[in-house]
């Protein structure tokens, strides 16, 4: 991700001229995004409506906004309230060829990061008891969720731009980085024009606050959206090979290396430094990186201890690390006023029954 997307300051005329090809590409991208959404909004194409309720959790900005932990949190909380929930993901970067891959049946993890993608494995870990299914067409995934698991609520991870499936509630997640330069890809971080904010039923800010100007913009473009806040905090540290987790405070005063293939490696650095660790080495790879043994060679020569994320850990075999000490930092999502958000969500789902069974447990 281009760091200038989130850097403040005016651009010089020379820089603007150099980036003109990206501006033109962004215009084309924006036109395509508007046309894709308009095809469904104006009825040129009909989205599939399932017999279960559908909740989409997504983002407008590329990168790690906390949408996957939020989707897992919502699914787990709804399950604990007595609703039969299934999580659905596209499984970015997966190599499995099945139309629907069952990552977890709610009891056992049945797939791998290679077949399903890294984020579905993270969903399964953070939402125990909730089935996790993967497929490019989330409508097909939803039909399997209903037939195989009696799904009452389908929670889509990264589903805000998936217009082929009709949703009952759309939630957007942002992190404290905000909207960046407010430009569309590839000139900026936006996946859709800012006008798409009007379609959000709720907007959550994870690890905020937002920059003041961005908060004002969201309030103006999505005045009716419910607002909520959440935080990601270190929960435990465990060895890559497994075993019991330790209090993350065990990293205090340690010299560590940072090993990450995520959208914003700086977020892991901030977490480590907040725990009192000193980052002395770094191996950063592109988001969703498919690790190979060669990526881990010589770790012990650069730092005595390495820390990676849960998302990375599902793609790293312990034998690849040689004699290096590699630990996994687990993160917990905490939502402020969780009861208020869940009560609001259940009420919205009841209100959107549209002839479907409105007497299901928990709704």
C-alpha cells in the first residue's frame, strides 16, 4: 500500500503531474464501481435473496480496518444469543477449487490456509462453534449454509461490495487511519466512491479515533448510520508450534523481530512497542503473502525472538523457522457497548424479515 495515501500535506505540481496516470486509472476504476453498484440498485440485475438474514461486514478503504475480527465477533455474539449463524468469506488467495469450501463445521477445522485462504482460518479461530464457509459466489455459499447448517443469519466477511447477494444489514469498519487522501484506487485507498457511505446501516471505528475531518465527512454522508467503536488489544503470546498462551506482557524489554504479511505491518510494530518490546529486525511481505521456507531462512541471525500475527501463523510451518524462536501474538476485539450494538442489530434483522420466518431463536 502506498504510504502517501495516508500522509497529510499538499502535493507539489511535479508530483501531481507524475501521478496523472494513476488519476486516470482511478477515474476508470470509479466509473466501473459506480456502474457495478448501479446495476443492482436500479434493477438492471437482480441480487439473490436468501431465506436467511444476511449481514455484511466490509470496508471502504483497502487494508486492515478490523473487518474480519469484527465479523467473527458479531457471529460469535449472535450464536451466544441463540441464533444459528454461519460465517461466509470469499477466501482471497485460496487455491481450493470447490465452489464451497467448508473451513469449519463449528466443531472442527476441516481445511487449510492454502485451500481456503488466511482470513477464513482466522474467522474459525475467533468464532468457535460457528461454521465458516468459503466461496467466490456468496449466494451459493449461503444456500449451502442453509441446507447444511440450518443457517438463520449469514455473516459476510468483506461483503460490502458483493452486490450479487441481497443484504439486510451493512456494516462498515474503519480504523484510526481514516480515509487517507480520499481518492479511489489506485490513486488512493478507496474501494468505492465516498457516496457509497450512504448505504451503510452502521459504521464502526476500530482503534480510533478517526481524524476529525474524516469523522465530520462520515457524519455528513451517512447521517443515519449507527456509530460504534471497538479496540484490538493483545490477548496472548504462544509459540508457533503450539502450546499454551502466555500473557503478552512477557515481551516487555525483549528485542524482537517483526514477521508479517499483512496490509499494515506498522500496526504490529505499534502493538509490540506498546507492550515494551524493542523491534530490532523486520521481514514484511505483501498482504496475504503465501509463505515458503526460503522466506524464513536466517531469522535467528537477525533477532533472538520473532513475533508474527495469527493471520500469518496459519501459513508458516514450524520446521521452516529452523532454530529461530517464533511467537504468535493473538489479538482480541472489544466492542464498546456490545449489548447496545447487538440489540440494535437484532431489531434491524427482525424488521427486515420480508416474509421470512420472523420467529427464529434470538430474533
